[in-house]
C-alpha cells in the first residue's frame, strides 16, 4: 500500500475491517486467510453498527462465472450469492438496520457501477438494494476511480468506486461521522481523483 495514502487511515489507532475481494480468493494462500484474519459469524459477509451508522459488507465472489475453465469446477459463488439474498433480506428488516441513522453498503466488486460484463449481483441483489435507505455505497475492483452521485444501475444513493493499485491511480476513501452526519474525503496523488463528499 502506498504510505502517502495509507497513513491517513491510521489503522494503528482505529479499527480496520477486512473485506475479501476476488484476488484474495485466487491467490495461493487464499485458503489460509480465514485463519489469519477471521470473519464475523464465520462468514465473508456481515453487518455491524458503529456509533449511529450501520454497515453492510457483501462478498460478490469472483468476477467470472463458476463455469470458467480456469476455476476447474471448484468454485460455487452462485450459492454464496444466493445465501446472501437471505442475509440481505434479514438485515434490511432488522431492528439494528432500522434504528441506525446512517447506512453504508460496502463490497469489493461494485453492486452498482460495475463495469464488468459479468454482473450477477446487480441482477440478483439490485432490486432489493437499490431501494434500501443507504447513504452511500463504497466499492473497488474496477481500478478506475469513479463517483456516481445517484442513479447508476437504478441505485437511489451515491456510489463511490475506488481507484487502481499504482501510485497515480490509487485512492483511499475516508468516511467520517460528526454530529450524526456522514462525510467522505477521497485521497489521491492524482488531483483528478480527489473528492470531498458531504451527505
């Protein structure tokens, strides 16, 4: 990680949540990640409340169909996505979600604003999530920083997709809540991908 951006996060002093992306699924040590990091309720997706903000973290799996030959028939992300349908329904109806003042949706692959040709979660989850009262959705994956104010793929709230992995394209989104209101700064060494967003 680029220190000029990562140092702003201050992970040594503040809680850090790890969310699995598609490259963490692929690499040679992916099977061992669970033992190094751990997952809430033993799932790679979850929801939690911090202050007056409810966070929903979703795992979209891989960015290609399970039938892709390189996966060798070992993937079943279709089932993982279907399992999360029930999780999403329960979470949106939960007392914790309804009681929260602010709501943030987080995923590595964007549910909305995904530029991949294969977008099963936009189709599967989109009808439920696009109408939900989220204040913002945060994602990554495309390696191209983009902010959608509202309306992308029928979504009714802003969507921010983070930048790439090299110094000129990398971004870090810093979400803050002060006085009960969310705000977000996007840090980057590239002036074209710096934003300050206030809800």
